[in-house]
């Protein structure tokens, strides 16, 4: 995680969104920021899903051994 608090990052991102909607140019830095955020969310979701699947398999295995 970054050293900045989450609310500061969100505020910075909101300002970037306002600036990007006011201009007609494509802001490459904004696109890269969004891409990184999406990758972080996907990675987090994949880890959670994998942990849930592994837990389900473990519980099912324990039940079978009883």
C-alpha cells in the first residue's frame, strides 16, 4: 500500500477525474492509474475467491474423513 491515506488518494483521483472531463485530451497518466487500480481490485478478488475455494475444499475433505 502507499504511504498516503486512502481518503487523500480518493480526493486526488476525484480531482483528476474532474480535470479529465473538462479537457478533450486523453490523459495517459489517468488511464494508467485506472489500469493499476483495476489490476489491484482483480488481484484482491482472485485471492479472496481462491481462499474461499480452498476453504470449501478443506471443509469438504474434513467432512469426508469423519
